[in-house]
C-alpha cells in the first residue's frame, strides 16, 4: 500500500514534466511517458527501493529535460544539433543503469535482525535471575525434613512451642534451606535478622541448631507478648513487634499473606 502511494505521489509531481516532455519529445514518436511508467514499475518492490528509484528517475529526467531544452533551442553541442528520437531515451536508460549499478543488489541487502519472541525474551530474563529458593512450596511434603526433626523437637521442648508451628514458620521462611538469605539480610532456616540473632545469642545464623533454637525462642517471646495470640505473634515475627504494636489493624499485604500461609502449613503438619 505504501509503495503504491509513493508511486502515485511521484507521478503527480512529475506530471508537469511529463506533459512538457510529451509536447517536445513524444511528438517525435519516442513514447517517453510509456517508458517512464515502465521504469517506475520495474525493479524492487520494497519501500526503500521505490524511494531510491524515485530519486534516480527524477534526477535523470532533470538532465534529460535540460538536454531536450538545449536541443529545441538550438544550443546543443556541436555534432548533436539534430539528435535522433532515441537519443534522450538512450541517455535516460544509461543514467538509470548507472544509478542501479551503484545500488546494492537484492541479495546483498543487509537483513535486519528479527525481534526476539516474548517467550525467548522471558527465557533470557529467567536465565539471568539468581537461583533462589521459594519460601512457599506447593506442599509441606515436597522437602525432606527428617534431618531437622531432632533439632525442632529439642527447640519445642525447651521453649514450649508446638512442633507443627515451628515447622510451619521454617517452611514459610526458608523452605528448610539453612543457607537462605533474604533481600533484607535475614538468614538461615528461620530467617533471623543479624541484630535479632545477636540479641538471641546466635553467633552463626547458618548453623541449623543455633538458628532453630534462636528462632523458636523469638517466636515464644512473641506468643507471650501477645497473650498466646498466634496471629499477632506471627505478624510480629514477620513485620516486627514495634510495627504491630503501633498499627495492629493495618498489617501490610505481605504480612497478611504470611499469616494465611503459615496457618495453612501449621494445620497440615498437625493432621
């Protein structure tokens, strides 16, 4: 569609020129207009080639019109005062051929890279992301926790916190990965912040024994602080007790989702 519009615009711009040349040259039987149309219809069909063709023809027609004007005025160079009817067209064709010889061939045109598909772009982004462990797997049984059970049992007995609740918090926080580190800097199985870990006497948050013991102690402190209210204790564990004290009715979305997740896991571990 764009090529057709360009050709129509070119024909319109060249209409006065064609009329003048028709009067001066085609009267001699040259049929210039017919050859012009043929030149426009020949060659590549792309928008860029059509634009190049338009420039070629316009320049060649300007030169040819000048030559024709000199001939009609009797000012042509010596030996060409009465040129044959085919001379203008031979010159035009020669100019066209010269221009075309300087243009890259169709096979030599540099192809533009095709845009990557949305799927490949998403795959590249996924490949660049670090391999992080999800805090919420589909089911509690998707990870083997038997190696951790003795530690959880000892922490439960020492601080009086239900085994199922401890496991639910560990599952939601780190998916049982003792080397997990959050963007905020929380570390280990129960995702202890460095300052909290120090206050709990934890020297190495990546040590499962220290982390679970310290995390369970902190969870016990929150349960006592809020009179055994599991929701408030879990909210404080996730959002911080100071925030819960100031805005207990304005929990952020992340904390609300955390509460739902931990309680679902807690129920599943107690089945």
